[in-house]
């Protein structure tokens, strides 16, 4: 970032943007000390692009041109540049004009002529569209209400940028030039265009992190042990399908393979032939800036910083964190962390475990985001305990634990999951919300197509963890609850409820309403479930209590009859082992499997209605139901209603009555046969 040479330099116009391909760029005002950067930039533009800009051969900029294009009053004459690595990749400028198209003399003139120039190597990345959004916002701030642009007919790319922007415009053709005029007042279409561009760009940037073709683990120790070696081991054990390199400046020159893994070993990133998509950084904090610089110069697309010693450690660490983020963004890289737990992608074509999780989760339909590594461990462990293995109800699609979330946040994951075909349910544990307005907008859109479940930490203290340097807005918990409710987000209170709600939403259809049938072989358990339903605002039917010695066939018949009722939208089945001779519902492995099979058969009569199974001391039943093809078990009745049908019903009401685009996650049988 440049030191402003002029008091009038508008620092607040500086911004980082994500481009169409997922890379980043910095947009900032052009200043007088950018003269050499402008000349260097112009030298790398093709003759054709120069011709399109100036309508004539224009091989080089004169000294007068350079002065004019770098000196602005930031009111009537403004220039912005998009930069990567501190160098220009594109520019845009406007000059205020009067009705005759001449330089404006009257402060009341509210038109400006706008012109762009993008380096050929960066065309097609959405740079011009991003610059147009920013120069339009600047112009509105300075009282300009209308832009005019003259474009050669052959410059179809630039014409498309203006046309696709969504502004109300007029087009004329005269003397071989297309003249476009458009109002800068945002329209519904222009806002939709900006948000669609934002979604595609941010989703693509996350996709590049989650599906790299090559990974370098920087800071891998030569001997087993240590953070870097653990990350490398987990990558290998996950069956990652891409290329892996171990990097450590302390490796001896003769070392070319790391034993016993056999991974290629290099002393510096530049020694790796070919591109590196993701760098996993596990070096001390004071060495991270050098590593990030090497990553940027090598063209790495994104960095995952596992290292600690940043904002969580105090003021000096906070400044280190801000500096490393600026550095990463200057090279167009996204950053996860620092102090991150890692990221996981279970897709068979990727199988990435770039995290501290020692066990690769099974593949499934749940997407997870946490800011806390401890919560990430709890979520992964809890899901594994409820259904390990690929294809089980507890499998995940992707997982990101962002640590101090200096850059990539829950908002980015919502953008990614919005149209990710591998994710049916989005689960987030948030300790802070940096931009409540944007979060609400993204959550509302995502919740219109798939369930979004959120647990919010620091509900009453309102304080973000010390590692979070992203500005946060302190808002009352009641306001947070209202925002989430309006957005159609399912809010829960605990990690356990996150897991419960996620499992049910990922494996069961959505209920059509709040009417819940309850049945089981213990009256006390059924009454607990009944009370829990009432507490959550549901409408439970009178429980049907079976004999304590009920057989699996009795359960099958009762469940089928309950689901066949017109006044039933969902069912809760309660089961306890009967201690005594001749017990059909016992805790034995064989009879737990028999009851699970009977419940599946009963639920098959109406697969459009969800079923939750509540059990006490029946691990064999839980294990049988956790396998692909069954409703998820709930260990206690007070958890079954609030974390299962309660969120289901709230989500169904939101999608049906507000957005009319309810998404129904696949049933367990569909998931098993897919």
C-alpha cells in the first residue's frame, strides 16, 4: 500500500476484491508517485488493447500523459488502479464533463466520461467489472449521477462489461464509435449483478483452497513430530489425490525425499517444478512474512497458516496479523488463519485433509465452518461417533476451521455452499459476526436452497476472541436471534445440538408442518418427548405407548400407522431396553439391528415424513441406525424435539412461506443408493 503523498488522498477508497477466478486484487486511488508503475503497466499492454483505449496507435505514454494520469483532484478527475503484488494490472478513470462533453466548469455538472485499460494477461478475470463498481461508487460520492463511455465496436469485451453491469443505459452509434450513457443510481438489476459477481468470485476463491491440485507443506521437520510433520502425515493418510511437497530451508542439500513417506523434499518453494495451489505454513510467526512473500512470487493461489503468535498473543501479534494479511492480498492470495486448525474436503476426486484432525472424516452432505479449533475437534469427533465411514449419515462434504479468520470467514463458506452440489446442510459455529448485514443477506439466500444451522458463541459477553482483528459490530443477542430468524437460519445453543440438527437435516426430508406423532415402549420417555415438543412450539399428538415388551414388529406397525395419519407431519420413536426374560427390545447387537430394520420398514410407508429415534442405553440400535439407510438416533427425548423437528419445522416455514424454494435433503435411502 502506498503512503498517501497528498492530504486529499482518499484512503477510504482502498479496497480488496475477489476476482472471477478466485484470486484477489487491491483497488486504490492512483497517486503522483505511481508514475513508474503506470509506465511499466502500459508497456505490458498489447498494441490492440492500447488501440481500443485511445482509438489510434499509441505505443507509449508521453511525460504529459503520465502526469495527467497520475495527478488527480479526486473530485472532478479520479483514477483508480487494480494492483497485484504492488503492480498495476488495470486502471479506470473518470473526468467530469458538461452537457457538450467538454471538461466541466460548473460544480453542478453531474456527468463524467469513464475509460478503462486492463492488461491482456488479466482480461477475463472480472477486473473491469470490479473497477466499474468501485468507480461508480466514488462518482456517486462526488455528486456524479451519470457516466458516458465511447467504445470501438470491435471492443466487444468492454461493451459487455457495461451492458452486463445492470444500469439503465442508452446506446448510440456515430462516426464509427459506440457511445454508452448510463445512470449510476443502483437498480434492482445492477445490485443483483454485483451480488452475483461477488458470489461467483468468493465461491471460486474458496473452491481453489478446498480443491488444490498441489500442496506444499512449509516448515516440515526432517524428523517425525512437530506441526508441519503432523500436517504432512494427515495429508498423506487422507489419500490426497494431488501432488505434495515438503519444504524446509534447513533440509540438507542432498535430501530430495523425506523418509519414511517418500515425499519430495526441497529447501525453497522456488525449487518446486510447476505450480503450487495451496501452501500449508507451519513455521514460527517471525518467519511467516518471508514464506508468504515466496508463495506470492511463486504464484501460489492460497495459504493456510497454522502458525500461532498473532492477534491472540497481544498488540504486537495483532499488527503482525494485519501485516501478513496485507501481504497475502497484495499477491492476490486468499488466507485461512492464522492460528488455523485447517481444512478438509472429502470429495473422492480430492480427499484433502490439511488439518490437525488425525482421522479423515467420512464423505457426506454436511458442510462445517468453525472459528475455534477446539469446537472443530468437538464437531468432527461428535459426527464420527454418530456414524463413522463414507456414506454414513454423519459424513461431511467440507470443513474449514479458520482460527483468527483474518481473511476467509463464514461468509465465504456460505457463498461456496450456496451452489455446491456436494453440500445439503451448512453448519457454522461463530464466535463473532464481522458484518451482520452481509451475513444476514448471504444466510437468507443460502437458507432458501438448503438448511443453515448456526451456534453463536459469546452470546452474552458480546466479546470476540482476541485473535479476531476483523472489525465486529457488538449487537445484543436478542437482535442476533431476530436477524437469524428473519433469514431462515436455524439457531441452536450447543455443539451437541449443531450435530443433532445437522444429522437430521442431512438424512431426513423436511416436515410439512408442526404435528408430531410420538410412540414408544416407555410412557415416561414418551411424555418427556411430548413436553419437549410443546416447549419448542410444536403440536405433538397424544403419545402412543406400547408394551414394555413390544417386539420390533409392534414398532414397525405402530410407526407405519402413525405416518399414515393425515394429521401427522413427523414422528418421534422412543425405545428403552426391557430388563427381563423374553425382551424383544434389548440392548443386544442382534436385536438392536432387528429393531432398526423394523423402524426402517415402518418409515418406508411415507418417506416424505421425517422420523427421529430416541433411545436410552441402546448402543446397538444407535449403531444400526447410523449406518447408511436409517433415521438418525437421538440419545435423549429432550434433544429429539428441539434439535430435530423444531428446526425442521422452522426451516420449512421459512422456505415455504417466504421464499417458496424449499430444498429437501435426500432421504437416507437415497443417500445410500446414490
